[in-house]
C-alpha cells in the first residue's frame, strides 16, 4: 500500500470519499492512504453514514487530520475490519506518546470527549475509508477533544506519517502471513 502526506490544506467535505479520488488528485494508483489537515465540514447531503443522517448529525471540525484510503478487491465487511485496524493503529500511536484514549467501535475518545470520526463504505470498484482526528476541538457540534487543543500534540505531520506507515506495514504483513501457511 502506498501512502502520502499531503502538505497543502484541504477542506474535507465528504465528496472526497469517492472512487479514484486519490488517483485523480495525487496520481497514486492502487491501494493507497493519504493524510491531510484542514477544516472538516460534512453536510447531511454528503454523509455516507445513514444513521448520522437520520439523527441529523452533520460533522464539523475547525481543523482535522484526515486520512482517506482506497483499497481494491476487498468486500465491505473486510473494509470495516480494516477501518477498525486503522483506529487501533491511531490508538497505539497516541498511547506510545503517553496519551490514554478509549476505543468504542470505530471511534476514539479522550476523557469522554470524541476525538475521531470514521466511516467505511464500498464503491463499485473499492472500499473507501475516511478517518478524521480533531486537531482543534473548538466549534465541534459534540463534546470533542483535539490533538493540539487537548492532547498537546504539536507535530501532526510526524503523527500522520507514523500512522500511515504502520497501517501500510500491518496490511502488508497480514498479506504475507496469509501466504506462509499450508491448507488443512
């Protein structure tokens, strides 16, 4: 899996969670994950999570570290497993920095306040995952925490690269592990 930290600020609005967005915008073909920072403002008409639409819960963050991944030849259930793996890798990266976070499904919480948003979905050609980590919790529509504002993490780029590298390595290792066993 290829990965790339996008240096320019991008406002995540939900439409980016579509097939080949990474390829079209960053010329990275195949399984990939990218990270970028910027405002997150997903209106209900761009929401993939039907439960959030029913509950009238749009997503907003003044500043968020967003990860988008597209992976091919994967079904939706495996995509959700991969989404949860990404969340666990984020949790490990934060705990390595001495920050205790709690995981509930595909969400992370710091001191009872929501730190992340995440969704996995399936397109005709791939599975797509967006996971966002609040950098600044001000203005969020729910009780939220942020990497800088509440956790004191200053080097967002270093964190993003570590998470993407660990995610790519874990998926590669899973693939290799599946090739070293004999059938029974």
